[in-house]
């Protein structure tokens, strides 16, 4: 995950906002989370929009990301 975030910073992205989020519970401790991420430059200009999907699980009361994929925004599961 750190390598991914470092790469975004190198491309000029300073922050990311989630504009839409969807959570689908597969069980009490497993969920699929999808979102639309808006990436912005330091000047506040929109860099791009992407979809992202996460497989998360609950361990000791804390949600952990097991896997994630960044993809075309039009394929986001909302």
C-alpha cells in the first residue's frame, strides 16, 4: 500500500476524496467495499477519478484491507 501511495505523490497527487462509497457485507466479519476516488493536485485541481474496490475483514474489532484494486470509475460497484 505504501508503494502505491508514494507513486501517487510522485505523479503530483496531494490528496484523495471519496465521493461515493458502497459496502456489501458477505458475512459479519467480511465485506466488499467500493468507492469513487477523486484525486487532487496540490493546487486543488482534479487530477483524475478512479474506482476502487477493497476486500476487508474484521479482526479483533478492527477492519483490515486484505486486497484492493483500482479500476475504471464506470465499473465501480455502487
